[in-house]
C-alpha cells in the first residue's frame, strides 16, 4: 500500500436546506464548477488546485465527487457531505467497476511542423473521413484505445467487452472577459477492469487520468467487484 493519503468526498444536493440554486454548477460552465469547488475548502495560500472533482447533475440527486489532499469545510450550504479516507484495500488480480470523465487527447507532430494536441475522437473522425472508412468504428476504436493505454499505465487491464462511453461534449472555457477560450472535450467512460499493479493504481487514482483535471476531468471512481 502507498503511504499517500487522500480524501474521498461526495456532496449531495439537499433542496430542503435554504441556499444557492444550482446555476453555478451548470454542466456547460466548467470554470464556474472549478471556482465553486475551490470554495468548498477552507481558504489557504495555495495557488494550484490540490483536488480533482466531477459534477454529475444526471443522478437522481445532483452530486459532486471530490478527491483531495485536504478535507472539505465542515459544512457547505445546501449540501450534505460524506467524506472518507482513500478506498478500501485493493487486491492484485481483483476486478473493479470504474467510471471516468475524461478529456481524451493525442499529440500529433506533422512532418516539419510543431506538435499539436488533438481531441482523440475528432482526430479519429477526420482521419476516417479522409480514408473514406467507417467513422463510427474509427471513433469507437480510438476512444477505447486511449482508455486502454491510460489504464494500463495505471495498473489496470481493461476488459474491452465490458466498456461503454457516452456523453461526449465539446466545451469552451472562458476564465475572464476578453481572455482566449480554452477548448476541450469530455467523454464519460464506464466499465470493468482487472487490477495488475496496486501501487500504480493508487497513484493513478491520486494523480488522475489524462488532462483538464481543473475542469472536472480525470477523477476515476472505482468499486471492487
């Protein structure tokens, strides 16, 4: 087991408590989500986030998942808080059910040009269109290949027959008026995987998967089967 300690928190919206509405957690405004999660912690001198989060408004009760180095405030208006330390003991060769909201990207370096970062799904779509091949199949293969590579590095063997992905969205994140927007895409993965390396998995859980962690991506939730 790793000595790294983190906190797993779930915030459940409680409509019976008087407080703010849910506008600040709009699924299309990732920067407002990020700002709101910052306010869930006691003020500090930190300038970089030491947490990951995911907002899920589609659940029966709107829920915010947070994984952090610090504990949250004891009370957050309008929300019920459930916090525990890192998950139960993980066992090598054990199976886990996982869910992940990710920003799948790939770096491409055309001959004689600078490396550019691309959305994995859009890149696969364009390449398939150029080759006059099946777009849906190309996108499916690319999305799963990206996840397979990331999970393999993170101590998991993906069971490809037990994976789904959905809710693909493109976002423009504007931090302040006049600033150039940050463009990114999000995709939700669900599936089953086998643990191949507990230490690598713990690091992947702690550090996150892929990019755009400041905007609600990278937090992988697991449940032993």
